[in-house]
C-alpha cells in the first residue's frame, strides 16, 4: 500500500494526498540525473485540453492502452520498478483518497514512499513523418522539496524529450495535460517511448501519469497556445491557463 496508512508499517511515508506546499516555487526542471540530450524539437506546454478528445485535424491515437486499463501485468506497456515491481496502480495501491487516476481505474504512480526507486513504463511505437504530438495527463501529487526527484520522458533510451523535478510541484499540483511536439522524430520507424523517474528516497515524491496520446496532426493544434509561463521542463517551456484538468483525454 502506498497511502498514508502504510506509514504505520515503517515505510517512512510523509504526508500524502496533496502537493507539498513547502516545496520551492517551480522554476526550471532539473536536467541532471538522467542520460540523453534534450530534443530541440520538443515544445512542451501545459493545457486544459481534454485528453481522449482528438484535436481537429489529428488522427487516431498511435499508442495501445493509453490509460493503462490493461492493468498489471500489462499486455502492451513494459513496466518496471525495483521497489514495487510495477508502477501501474489502481485503488488497491493505496487508501489515500487523494491518489486517483485522471480517468478510468488505472494510472502510473512513480514514488509514493520515501525510498529510492527507478520505475518506468515503456512502449514501442512507430512515429510517422509529419506533425506528431505527444500528450499525456501529468500530476506531481506530492513533492519532497529537494529537487532531486526527476520525472522524464525519453525516446530510444537516449533522447530526453521533457523533464521536471519535484521542485515543480507548484505548477503540477493537480492533473494537467502536457503536450510535446515530437515531429522531429517522425521518420516512419519504430521508437521506444519511456516514462520514467529517478527517486532519491529523501522525502516523499509522487509523479502521476495517465491517458497518453501520440497523434499525427495536419497542423499545429490550437491547444499548444497558452497564457503566461509558470514553470519550465527541460525540453520546452511549460505554461498554464490556470485551471485543473478535470476530464479525461
């Protein structure tokens, strides 16, 4: 169990169920702690666009089981966590009412206890040539405040598409939709898409992921424009229109 009740059995959990307000104000995401180079083609942005609703001019989702509803062991996502065996969770992972998927019953939960871990979920997907957009629901449910816990989106194990740290908790304290332009990687070949985290275990951090979309679009979607920037992730500026995403993709 990753919820607050688990603290009774000595897992070292801190307060959970909401973002840690003691974390420093979000600035730029840390770029240390992982290998890979930042993709110059990535233009990450926070939007309030609904996930699961294909933007005008975009085709079907190219990823299988985008909401992780296949559970675990998952038939299409390669899952790994040295600490928990898998980061794919449902209600059985926790008694904490603050830990929930964006939609459905399953989601990816990196962290949740004050112990070191290097969890990941990965899927091979063909990225066609053209205007390719990667979108996913993301939340930092709790942050240790150290800036040492990293969440990364990686392509082919070497290319860092986007990265934030637990210090970005103020910008990602509720579910948001992150959108990345991955057109520069569209070559009609198969690529490994990975969501992964490096958790130092000093304090509690929880990174949530749900409803992942890879879309081929005719032109840039209107959702990529937004208002004032409130934080950055490595690989592209992050901006927010100010409201929490409440509906699914």
